[in-house]
C-alpha cells in the first residue's frame, strides 16, 4: 500500500512513478500536488483498467441498475451486470469488489498525502490547501462507503502491508460519519474558487454542500438548514452559485465549473477514451448511445422512466433521445429512449467526451433545503418558505409552481419526485431510494414493488425490452424488502479479512 500510482497534472494517464517509496517521494510542493491529483483521479480513472471507475460508470453498474431508472442494455451482456439489473446478484459480483477497491484506493492515497505533506518544506499555504483537499476527498469516499455498506473499516493512517488492511474490523456508522464531518469541516477552509487548470479542485462551497448532504442523510434537518442559510443561500452566497437558466448547460463542456457546478468528476476530451474508464474522457455518452449511432447500447433507461416527464418538462429533451414514439393513441407513449444527458456537442465523436459528471450541483442544494424546511416544521402543512427553492427548480424546467396548501407528506413526495426527474443518470437515485426519508422509512421496497403496475398504467407490456428486469426487481424486493438497503461486503474481502462480517441476507 506504500506504493501507488501518481498522475501529473499535465497528463492524467501518465504513470510518473515506478518503485519510489513515499518517504523518497514527498519532498517538494510539486510532489504534494501530484499526490493529491492522484486522489482526484479515482473519481474518473480506474487504475486497474477494469470495470470503469467510480463516477465514470461504476456507480451506474453497481447500484444504478438496481433502481427504477436503469436497466442493462441489449449489449450489456456481462452476467454480473445483468444480475444486478434483476436483483439476483451475489456477494461475488465483481462490480461490488471494484467499487469497494476503488474507494479504498482513493482513501489510501488520501491518508498518505495527509500524513506526508505536512513534513514538506515549501509554500505553507499551498501545502495546507492540499491537505484539506485530501481530507475533502477522503470524506467523499467514506460518505459513499457508509451509505452503500453501512459500517465499514475506518482507516485513517497509511498502511505498509496488506496484512494491516486485512485485520481492520468494521467501524460503526456513527463514528464513520463523525470522521466525515470532521474532514469536511476542515475542508470548509479551502478557497472559494479556482481558475484555469485548477478548476477541478474542491472548494469551501463544495465542503458546505456535502455537509448539507450528510445532514440530510442523517435527518439532521436543523443542520441542513443552517448550512444553507449561513453559506449557500440562493442569491446571497459568496460562491456565486445559482441555477443555470438552461438545464442543458449542466452537461455541456462549455460551462464547466460555473454557476451551478459545485463539485464534478472532471473529464477531458483528450482522445484518451477507454471503455474501462482508464482515461480522462467521459464514457457515459458512448456507453448509453444507440449501436446504430456508434454507441455501446449498454446503459438504458427503464421502460417506465421516460413517461414520468410531462410534455412541458424541458429536462426530458436533454436527458433522453427518443427513438420510437407511438402516436396511435390519444396519449403518445415513448418506448425506446436512450440517455442523452452527457452528449458532448463540442466534439465530433462519442468516444471523445469532455462533459463533466456532476457529483453535487446547486439544484440539489435547493431541493435539500426544501426538504429540510418541510421536515423540520411542526405543522401538518408544508411551510410556505419550502415552496421557494423547489419552485426555482421547477421554473427552470418549464413547470408551474407547486400547488400551495400541500400536507407535509404531499410536499415530501413532491420533493422526491422532483429529485427523481432532475437527477436522472447522475448516480443519485439509488442514494435517495435507500436513505430514510421524513416518513421514517426508505423508498426502495415500495418503489420497486410498484414497477409492474406502473408499467401497466403506461401501456408498457411484456414485449417491451426491459420489462423482465422490472418484474424481477418487483418480485425479489417483495421477498427481501430490506436486503438491498446495504450492499454485500465483497466475498473476496470477507475471505481475506477474518474480522469482517457480512451484511444481513447476503
């Protein structure tokens, strides 16, 4: 674990180290900068060259395929992927191993940087900033891990042998969240913005936004409200955050790190495309596009997803490319759409894509605020202030304001529905389905069990591609309503570490 790849800021694919120990390497500010760059690389790069990377498709495969949004496409023939799409996977699924491994790889790199950088002699301000960036990224990786697996090994120091890792037990979730909050709190001292080639870096605003997300996940409504009102408030935040006037600007390589972008997985159209996610290029556009258009036809929308959008919702034209429109009935039904959200109109090739992958954008902050105001209220009706942030999101989508006078429960449903339509294919839906909402339970079981009825109401039949995935999800979740709230600890990790225990039902 003391040997790891670092990537230069000039060429993120370049291995600038061979057999250099960390003690020999961490001697200059340039070394520290490259080391922290390597932690960012785990967001979009898979250094092992297998199964894509965390945000550059792996989360789609590992958990997105279990939602009501995604199904494996006609060319997604790998049995591990198709089993996840049907909820028939096991703990030996390679996608879970890869997701686990890549998160801990990023954490290992962060731990080494946090330990070694303070000993370097040089520009103190730059070195302190780099340590805080490493802590931000460590917090993000642990935030994913604790939501996906619950209690996970909390490793905060560099390790010299594989045996050190293998002896670590699972840490209770409260302690993991305490560390996440501690790291993010320190990261709030990061700069408010960067420019040029440093635009990808974490900011203090990103730290506050993730603290707000952590508070929402933990149902700490007062803390979420505080993060918004003290740091992120619409029209008065010091970061310049607001909604783009045009929804599609969120997914354009022409508008990176502006206005609505709080923190992204940074992609570059530099010709480094690789389906395994080892390059700088966003692979999601190619993966989800039709074979007839040169794409992989591998990540498809659920056959029930496209029809959830009303005819006036401007987000639909950005999110989907529709292929077959049935106009024979009074209500047009769209049967075979493909995702189109990450198409890069500034390049001529699906395989050379510079569109960033959002991790948190300002629309989510606004919907978090609406949710927190509603849940924190003691009234049976949604407070009037909660309508303001959600209506900002709806207005941008071309929709009318929510009807006033909604009950707390009705408003809660409206927020989750708005989040659903706003963040399709942004690797958020799974986290919404498994987190406990204000009603005291998750949405996972009820949502997946209702898929066959939803399909029937939309005219989707058994002859529609993907229908079998819907029915399988509904059947399995009816038998195991809580099993999938936590992923299985990868079987290979259980075998290697006698101190690890498996999650229930796996």
